[in-house]
DNA sequence: TTCTAGTTTATAATAATTCTAAACTACAAA
DNA sequence: TTTGTAGTTTAGAATTATTATAAACTAGAA
């Protein structure tokens, strides 16, 4: 509620019309204290829980895609069956707890890759973020 | 064809009956010179290409699951839309080419993780295999 | 040879995601 | 202010990898 102007601006400068659905989702995602790791399913529940405005599941999918393309959130490749997203767009690593299916941030400097192979010619490394799988 | 006995034994000692379907798939997977990275789709094509014996897709799925549980192949978490498997069951890293969707092995000692965070209490690290995404 | 648990198979079901096309809306321009 | 239109939302259908179902088949112990 506090920085609605800023959010509208964020949307506009990404070429996204500030519709009430996008503003609602953006507020939910970007006005948090802590990093939020989510799936479309969890975000959809979150958005539609307090009976007020209903946002369709299709719109949640569309918005998550639009925000990802705009670089406001990023996708974490973790699970084979479901896509995970992250409001922390800085390069960083994760623990993934396979029991609870929860992601936790690891600071980038908490993992040190002291040796990395050269990519095949003609290709470059897109990213080097590590997901460390946890179990009991 | 050469070590059919060995393959039958491998199946038996895993508690898997050596059916003709499993033997065929095991021969295809385990009598290769080089590591094979595959999806169920590619393996199914491979198995069913030379008109001889037909193996149903359901059986390919069942067999891949059985071989994974037995530890004869392992799953690589790479793509969100499709499961990848690997005949190289040693701990090792991969390049994943997002254009061609191909996996390439990286020797375990080609990547050095000199600093790794401690897992949260009560949890342990299941594995530490890195997938390095490539792009043009 | 017989019996049965294990296996194969066609097919249906599931579930995340994407597509479609009609209704709606932000907003630039008149 | 009104209008025109491209962009957006939406319900529902389609897609696609995978898993479940249940009937027919078979390996192999007895
Ligand atoms: Mn999917
Ligand atoms: Mn799936
Ligand atoms: Zn994160
Ligand atoms: Zn490999």
C-alpha cells in the first residue's frame, strides 16, 4: 500500500500496463521484508485468500511470466514437476529441502567455486547457481 | 549381445526378473562405450526403432524407474518439463546446453567447490552435483 | 506341469502449464 | 470527454510428461 506509485512505475518502465491485477500481485511480491520463494500455485492461493479481489489463475500465470521476462523475479530450476520463482534476483545459491519442498537462500559468497571448466567453444556459461539438495 | 549373462545377473541381484524387455533395455543402456544421457522419449525411440521386438512406452517408463531405484542409472535434474537420466552413476557434474537440450559430463575434479555452507541442523546434503547451463 | 507373484501393456487419469478466443480496460488521440 | 484500439483478463479447452489401472501374460519356484 505504501509505495504504490513506485510499483506502478516499475510496471510502466517494463512496458507492462499497471492493471489492478498486476499491481496487486506486484505489491504482494515486492513489498515483503524477506525473499519469497514460490510456485504459481502458492502465489495464486496467497493472492486469492482474502476474499476481496479475485485474480484468475491464468492471470497469475501470465503475470509471473511477464515479471520473469522483465527481470523482476527469476525462475529457480529445482523440481522436475513444478516451477519455482524467487523475488531475489541477485545471483545466489539455494538449499532445496526435498522433504518440505522449501528453498532457502545461500549467499553468493557462502559457496566458492574455485575451479570451473571452460565451456565448449561457441558457448558461454549462462549462470552458475548451485542448488544443494537436502534430506533428513 | 556379448555379456547377456552379466546383464541377467545384474537384474537378478537387483530383485528384477530378467524379462526380455528388461534385458533389451539393459543391453541398450549398459553395453555402450560412452555415457548415455537420455529421456524416456529418446530411449523409447531407440528401443523401438529396429522393428524387431516392440516394447511398450509404459514398460520403458517402468523399467527406467526400476533401474533408477536399483541405482543402475540416475536421474539428472535439468529441465523442468522432462526428466533426464544418465548411465554414468558416479558423482559428476554436467553442462546443459539449453539450445540443443544436451547434457555433457564434467569430471568431478573439473569443478572444485572450495567453500560449501553447512546444512541446516537435522538435515544433510544429499548431493552436490552442479549443472552449468550453456547458451550461445 | 502347475501355480502365483511379478511384469507388460493399452488405455485412462492426472497435473502443471499453455493456448484460445471472447469480454474487458488502460490510455492515447481526437 | 469520448472514442478507438492494443493490451489484458478470463474461463475453459488443449497439451504433454508422467502415473495409475486393470486385464493378459510369464518367469521360475515347487
Ligand atoms: Mn508441464
Ligand atoms: Mn509432469
Ligand atoms: Zn533465493
Ligand atoms: Zn552424466
